[in-house]
């Protein structure tokens, strides 16, 4: 599945190879839904045209309001990790690998979760063939 475009292709839940970043279409935002479970998101044309400080502030606001960790990936050697408390950490290594959840389908309720306590959740959804795909990180 590593030949799909995680920012634009139609998928629900998939796995991604360890060590491989989620896209070459920079910049993009990665939301950390749970340990080892990520949701990469393309940036709008308006966001891409902003300067880095404006982009970081918008991503910080989203992270704080959602309570989720995020990473703004500028290129394969530059990113900013954003904590839900608003702290921003400059880094050289973007998130990679993991189980990937389609953000839009997650927001639409097509991907469900079961809380297992703390940072542990089960994510599940039916794929196009009706088969249930399950991700159980940290269990």
C-alpha cells in the first residue's frame, strides 16, 4: 500500500512502512491520534502561502483545541512537533510509518474508536468490500 498518496487517495485505514515519511507533498500536517496511529493532512493553498510563523500558529491552535499532538512537516529534514499544551519543538525527523487513518473519514464518523484507557484506542472501519479493518495500537 505504500504506493498510495496518503494526502489525497481514497482509503480508510492502512499501514505504512516503518521509517517512510507519509508524503513528499510538503508542507503537510500529521495528527497523532494514538500511539502509532497517524492521520496526515494536506495543507490548503491559503495555508501554504502563509509564512512559517502563521502556519505554526494555526497548527498550534488546532492542536490545543483538539487536544491531539501534531507535526507540521516542512520537508523530509525539517518539521515542528506541536504538543496539545501549545509547546512547539523544532525537529529534523518527521513522523513515519504506523497505522494511517484517513482524517476526513475519521471526521465524518466512518472510522470508529473504542477507548482502551490512556493513549490506547482501537480504530475500526469497513473498507470498500465491506471487510472490517482494525488497528489496535499499544494493546
